[in-house]
C-alpha cells in the first residue's frame, strides 16, 4: 500500500496508567536527508524548540545594503573647438582642400594676366580693364547654374564640364592672343562662366568627411581663409610669370591649374559618391527662403569693400609717392584675414552662430574702416588695414554658415554658387565705383555700413533645413 512505510507504534504504558496516551503515538517516517543549506543548531537554553533565526544558509553571502542612487550627472562642458590641423587629419580633407584651391587659382591669376596680355598686344588700359571686368562678372552667371547641376547630377559632371570650358578658353587666349577683341571677349566670358563649382562642392562635402558640427564650422573657416591665398598668390604668380616669360604663359598656367585641381577634386571618392538630398521641383531653388535674398544682397556689399580696397591702395600709393603700397595694402588685408580666421577657429562659439553674431561681426567690421579715413603715413595705413582684414574671414565664415542653414534641402551647392556670385558682383561694383570717387576709403566704409544694415534689419533666420553647420 502507499502508506506502508508509515506506522502508528504505541509506546509502552507509562506509570500513570495502563492505557497509552495520544502523545505516546508517533508517526514513524523513513528519514530523509535534510537540505544541505538548512542546518539546525542545537536548541538554546531558552527552550527545546529551535527558533527561525537558528537556521542559516552557509553558502549565501550576507545581504549588503543597496547603494544610494548616484546624483544626476551634469552634461560635460564642450571642449575646445577643433583646429585647422585637426580638420586636415581626417581622410580626404587635405586632398579636397588643396585640389579646390588649385582649381580656383585661375580666379586670382586670370584678371591680372588678361590685363598684361591685352596691354602687350597694344590695347589701352581701359580696354584691358573691361576684359578683366568681364571675367570677374561671368562666374556670377555660371556658378549658380553649375551648382544646381551638381545638386541634380552629382559633382563630377559639372566640374569636368566647367574645367573643360575654362582650360579651352584660356588656352585659346594664350595661343591666339588678344588682338581679335570679339574672339577675346567670347573666350573671356566662357572662361569666367565655366568656373567649376569647386567651392560649393567642397562645402557640400565637409559634413560627409568630418565627424561633427564643430569640425564642419572649423572647416568653413579654413576654406574662407584659403580664399585669401587664391587672391594673393594668384595675382603675384601671374605677374612673376608674365615678367619672366610672357603673359601668355600666365594664361596657360591658369588653364593648367584649373584642369589639374578639378580632376584631383572630382576623382576623390567623396566627390564621386556624393549625392544631394531630394529637392522639390522649384524654379527658385536656393533663392526660395525669404531671408536668403537680403543675405545675398549684404554679401554684395561685403564684396564691394574688397573691390574698393584695391583701388584705394592704388590711390594711396600715388598720394604718398610709394608704388609698393598699391600691392602691399591688399596683401596686408589678406594676411590679416588669414590670421583672423585662425583666431576665429580657435575661439569660435561651441554652437552654431546666430543672427545676432552675424550682425555684431558686421558692425565691428564696418567700424574698423573708420581709422582709414584719417591721413595716415604708409606704415600706419598698413597697420590700420589689418583691422578690417582680421574680421573679413570671420564675417565671411559666419555668413556662409548662415547661408547653408537657410538653403532648402538638396540646394547646398547651388546656394554656395549664389554666395560666390554675390561676392564677385560686389568686387566688380566696388572697383567700378571707387575709381570715379578717387579711391577714397569712404567707399568701403559705406559698403560695410550697408552690409551691416541689411544683416541687422532684414535677416531673420528661418532655416528651411537643419544642417551641420550651421
């Protein structure tokens, strides 16, 4: 039976009576081993029965109190902004920047080379200046169109197309000369309008090759600083080569630089694989945001300050009978711009710039032109030119970041093309207006004041798409 192992066994009768008591019966059960973790201690002296506290688990650790919850950690303070060297350490960054600067070197070389070539062929200085002005204005027409093409088709095709036009047109001018003015004018227009969209392409690629927004903002500053190299090194190289060999050699070198830089840029892996975001079918494209137009108008006035400075340098050199001042004044301005870009990259804010930052830098830039109104000797004039020069690159950098933040999705390269167009139109207008006014420093001061006015009263940030840079 199932209960065969359990039996009631009566004990022997006690002395109190012949009958057994109920307590004399017990259940005899086959013993089962006690669990290994439960060990009964000997009963204490207080009674025959063990207490619950007399049982313990020898193998279990003693309970420890739960640790107090850690206080909520504060966000780590932002580190110092990346340096130019930190940006260039990343893969492809050095190649893209050097190729872009090389491909844009003709923008600084061609105007001077055209003037020297036209004068060598017997044309007047006025005719030569018109040819240089045509070359300066033509990119304002071509860069937005090639930029829009890059946003639709990718970067290689418009870069190859533009580089081919520039190399062909400048090569024709180098071989045939400038004696035939209609042919020269057509070649000049093609060479200007065909400028490949290297600047816009570079700024579209920065977010793809850099790890965060801070690096992208520093890269914008680096790019703006290298533009000073284009417009300082380019004219100096053209003058040196024209004097040592011929103006035709300077035009040929400008064509070769455009072709080599464009090929090196377009064949880089990021440029070959980059594609713009999907964009809406809008004819206005990058010009659609309402705040974009006043920003571009302000950039026209910013470019006019630089164009007027070139004429002011020539006028100051004549007034002080110091021919070296004509080249030294723009060179000092550009060198101060590079230094200002380095300092701005080092001390820039940890977040994207706001509209008030742009208006503040523009106001400081305008104020820095005031000392140049005084009749200063040549050394002090150079020192005074460093003040606006040091703020030019930071102002251009913040304006570029603002412009890319305003650009609708899929229009980044076109937007930078409009920026370049606005600056080049301003350069041409500043040069044209400063001449009849005697090269007075009031012209760049007025242009800087109008730039500040537009940025302070007309610009309201309504970004169409959040970007890295801003």
